[in-house]
């Protein structure tokens, strides 16, 4: 909430109209205010887990620490937001929406409504409140990236070493690409004999060097129209007996016939990507951030402390009173 444009108001209570007191103001940070409701909501969201895990004096101690951390976090968020404004840092609505859409995708949420229900269940806040919080977090990250992280040096060999040691974190799903040629197994002895004859002819053509996709004209599967190409398939998607036959091949090779209840399959492996990791160049930026963060912790604290000193922070209610809850 911004003080500009609010009138009239008193300290420590915000008065929206004559005689009507709505909010108690705890702290003023530059042109922003932290109200009792703001603070209580933040404390509740951050302390829920403590009530489940602790009790008695230990709980009181943990809660006081959480309350102090929460209050400082609220103050710092405004201090950093003002610094972001000074630096010209802006998180656009489109950028924020893209960030949230990526979160939804990672957690398999197909709609805003599903995402919001999860937010209310885990954090006790709605989507708009989460968007506001995310914008503050992204502003903070960008300010620290520009003014702190960019000055923390990480050797290129250190980045490469981390990548090699943590390749499993960057592993891509194993996948393969195949062509299929499907013949009906047949029900009657005559039909089965016809299939065996056709299969023998196809295998003979393959031995002569006839391209597999040319012979797919004999297939009865819908993939016939695409030369039998099934595109890229993640490991574990294909039925086990067919996948087992495929994984034993090298690109270009054709499997032995695989017979199912209704059909006979010939499969050609055209390409595969097994146990591959994202390229170093693609993940370098995220590794750099990971390695910079622990090195930058002391620098971050000193930087934020400097912003606090230069900020106009006024406690309208004594800090000890606020922290008692």
C-alpha cells in the first residue's frame, strides 16, 4: 500500500473517513506502509508449519524468530522494490504471467482455478496475492542479480565441474524414434499362411536393401500414411514387448517379427536419445546462479543492510510490541 493519495490518516491508525479507523499502521517504509493486517497475514502463512511441529516454550521461541524474520522480510521487500524502481527494473504483466504459467506446467495444473485451490490449501492465499508476491520476488532477484550476483566471480571450470557432477539433475527423458510395419496375424490357417508369406517377402526385400519406409506400403496400420513413422516416443510409452525389441536395435536396424494377439510387427529404430543431458550451454546460467548464491550471501546481507540504512524506516509501534504478537 502506498501513502501517496491517502488522506486523511493518522499514526498509528489509517483513517479512511472521519472517525472511521480501519487499519493500524505498524511500520512506514519510505512511501509504503505495513499494517497490522499485512503483518498478521504474513505471519500466519509463514508459521503454520511451526504449530504442527512444536509446542510450549519451544514453539514460542520459534514463533518469535518467525515473526521477526517475517517483519524484516516485509520491510526489505519495499526497500528492494524502491531500489528496483531506481534501477528501472520492471516485471511486466506478460513476464509475470509467463512465470506463473511455467509453474502451472511444472506442477500439472491445467487451469487457474486448480492452481488457486492449491495455493489456498498450501499457502492460504489466492491467485492475485500470489501474483503480487511473485512480482516482489522477481524484482528482488533482478536487483540482486544486477547489483550483487553480477559482481561475484565463478570460474568457468567450476561451472563445468558442477555440470559434470550433477548431470543427473539435467538428464533428459530417454526417447527413441521408430517406424512400424504392421501385418494382421490372421484368424484362419489360410490368413495366417498369407501373413507368413508376406512377412517372408518383406524380409527378403529388406535383405536386398529395399528401404523400410518403401515396404511400409504393405502395413495395415494408420501410420502407413507417414511411412510408418511414429515420431519420438519417451521410454516406457510403448508396450513392453515392442519396446524391448526396439531398445536392442541400433539406428537403421529392423527388429525380428514381434507377434501380438492380433498383429505381427516389424520395427525400425531411426534415432534414439538415451541417458542424455541438457547441453551445458543451455543450463550454464542456472548453474552460475546456484554457485553465485552461497558465495554472495555475505554480500547480499551487506547490500540490503546498506539499503535499509538509506531508507526511511519508521516504527509506528515499538518493534518489541510487534514481535510479541
